[in-house]
């Protein structure tokens, strides 16, 4: 995959006149050579460009240019457990059917160039089976396998299987407390309530596991600040005193109370300091 070519210099170009340098998006080779953290940052920044470049390359070398040049390929934040999906439609115009497909890729699962190459090729095989062969069932039938074999013939390092089996990097992990079970559940948010939810295997309680950084060291827990402690201690009192108030109104009341409290405390400290100074004199 090569970056777009630099425009040719016109024959009447004046070398003495400065010009803005032509800037091309980052190439995939830089992502391979970077560190893991830097590579993830580069990939996220340039994945749109990489996706379009890969699509045009696959369409030219594998699918003989039979896929639409402007096929819609989007990145989805809602796909959390699957790497990607191909969505196909059929519409009748006059006496002919029009076959179209679009691809969605997961921002949470497809997080590096290797997964992008494999996942995009997989989904384009589905698209080709529908757009070129007009077949969608079974999903991984003979037509899909034909295109998958063609992909792997052109790109021997790719492995197009009937499903994606990537290990997903979740932000939060919850573990079953049963020492016999020890089932671990991964989530992108704190959607598991350990007080209400139980293990799906043995029905035992769950506990949130310690979060670790990419280097394996634990995150330092932030201590609550004075305002957060004040809200925690006084929220119920203010809510009970104002049963019809909204959440925003309650927080506004607490904020006003806290400002008044801190202002009074500041005055008390100043008065105490003045008193001590007078005694010393």
C-alpha cells in the first residue's frame, strides 16, 4: 500500500518562488516501526486513509475492480464484540435488481493494521458474494470461500476464516469469586453492577478486577476531593428536603452550599490568624 503520489512540478515552475510542501497521510510502514503505544495512536489517526487505500488495493488485485469504487466503509463505536460486518441491500429499478453493500468496522476491536487488513478482506468477501454473485445465504458458503481463497492466494499472510477470533482489549474486567469457576467478564464500561449481577455460569458474586496499564502496572486510584466528599455526605439530606427537585437542581443547591461553606471557613481562618497576630504583638 503506497501513499498518494506527489503532484508533478509544472514545466514553467519558478524555483525561486517558495511553495507549500505536499503533505501525504502517514504510510503503514511507519506504524509497523513505531512502539506499541505510538502505533496505536498513529493507527487511530490514519485508519480512515489506510482503510480506503486497502479497499482500492483489494478491489484491484482480488475482486477485479468489480466492487463499487465509492463503497461505503465506516467505523462504528457500537460494535463491541465483533470486528466488522457487511450489510447488504437489494432494490429493483425498472426490470433490474441493484445489489449494494456497505461495511462497518469496530473501533474497539480493529485496533491495529493487521486486524484491519484481515477484517476488511473478510467483509469484502461477503460484499463480493452479494454484489458479484448475488448470493448471501449461507453467509460463509461456496461463494464466500471462493473469494476468501482468492484473497489468501494474493496475500499469503492473511487468514480469512469464517469468523473473527480476536482478543478484545476491554477497559474493565470482572471476575467470579467462586474459586472453582473464576470466570472473567470483560466490558468497555462499568456496565456490570457487582451488587446486582451474578456470574452467568455458577450464579456466584462478581468482583471488579484491578485495572492495569499497558505496561502491567496498576492504575493509581484518585482520592476524592473536598467537593466530592461534601456532595457524598450531603446529597441525601438535600434531596430529602427537596423531593421534587431535579438532579441538576440538587447539584446546584449543593454547589451553592459548598461555596458558602468554603467562604465562611476562609473568613474564620483569616479572623483566627488576625487574633493570633494581635496576641503575639
